[in-house]
C-alpha cells in the first residue's frame, strides 16, 4: 500500500459525471494506492502512520505536528496509478495494482479507519473508480510517500 501525502492549505475534488464535489481547508490530500498483495494489516499500518505523521509546523517552524494535532482535514482519493511500473517501454504497466473489487474493499476499510482516527467530519473523499479533478494547493511544498513495506 502506498499513500502519497501532500500538505495543503486547501484541496478539493470535482466529479462532473456524478455532480459531486468536496473541499477541505488546511490539512492533507492523501492519494491511496492499493497493491495486489495488500491486506487489512497494511490498511491498519498506513492509516495509523498517515494520521500521526508529523508534517505540520509547530510554533518554532519545525515539522512536529500531525493532522490531528492541528485539527486539520484530509481529502482521501483512490489512486491506482501509484503502482505504475515504468521500467519497460513508455506506457506504464499496472499489474501490481489491486483489481478493482479488492481495491475498493480495502479503500473503504482505509476510509473507515482514517475517520475513526481523525474524526468522521474531518475526512472527505472522492468516489472510488471515478474520473476526478483533484485540486491541490500544496503548502510548502511538502509531499511525503508512506509505504506499508
């Protein structure tokens, strides 16, 4: 499992085909990639790590606070392309990404776990499998990759 976190001053998602949108203020956009080898164990580890990762500055301008510490928000987006294999040719391969049925189940479990750790009202989501426009106003910029293995 891979989570690409971007510290943001604001973020959002628009899904025109579903007439859906969601916005967050200060916090992080979390792009979640699920591999064919992932299980509930990886969900637990990555959700815990992301919710406690200290990527926000304290009063001394040190990255010492988590999204929970700052009462921030999270925008969670499914992102199978985090498992792109670009070693051969020019077209990425996605054989390591989980199949949609498995990925959706683990994505929903991850969202549930993240909401339990951060707060139900603090986590907004895209729609699994939808074509989305994601708005990211990166703060810093700060971008961090969290991997389960």
